[in-house]
C-alpha cells in the first residue's frame, strides 16, 4: 500500500514538472513595408499620444516573456477617452516587441491581438507606425489635432495583478506538500 501511494505521488510530481517544460511555438518577427499613416490608422483600434509611466515584464502561461506599458494619454485620435491605457508588446528580439522607455512620449498605433498571450490584448509591435513622439511629425501632420482624454482612470494596480497561472501553481504545490505530509503521518502510525 505504501509503495503504491509513493508511486502515485511521484507520478503526480513528475507530470507536474513535465508540464512546465512543454515547448511553445516561437515566431520570428518579419515586417513587410511600413504602412501609410492612413492605412495604419484604419487598421488600428487605438491611436494616441502618451507618456510611459511604467513598463513591466510579464511571463505568459506558455513561458514566453512580454511587456506591458502603462501610458498617461495626452491626445487621442482613435479609441476610448480614458486618461490611462495599458499596451502590450513583446520583450524584444525576434518577437516584434517595441522597446518603451519610462517617461518618454510616444505616438501609439495599437490593435487587438492574441499574439502575446491566450486572450486578446491591445498590442503594438515594431512593424506598426508606433514611434517616439518627437520623431512622428509626419504622422502628426496627417492625423491633425487629437482630442484630450475626458475619463480620468488610474490603471497602475493593473500591472501588478498576479497571473492565474501563479495561483494555480501555488495551490498545486500546496496540495502535493499536504499529500506528502499526510502519507508520512500515516506511515509513521
């Protein structure tokens, strides 16, 4: 009986560890020619100018690393009317991620995609016309005057929510530890 319980616990532990190391699909970034301002505007769900308040790295369920950037919005050409917005991107290298620096201002073209996770997020990549605001004069001339955000929101806490995968892993480890302690106690009696 004891050998069976130990074998069962060992099997659960091995399967749990193996699920962490399941390989995930990897995509290389390849941009065609940049789109025109009008075409990029048309395909984007949000077009705005804003200053980066914070950039946070995030690990997805598939093990890939992405970044989320929190923006204080100064002008809006397309999309909502909120004063802050979170935009997702890759971590850089071959995943098309855009490099955002804290306290710099950018012109953002963002669209919904599942490229960086299992749910649809508002993303921008290096293939989009997203750029540092001071280097986006051509775009600003074509876009014209934007509108000022009217809905004041505070999304700073949204960057620090614990991913459900972390909760799932923690609970799984706790259950395994409790099972081992239970079996050890039964064996000692």
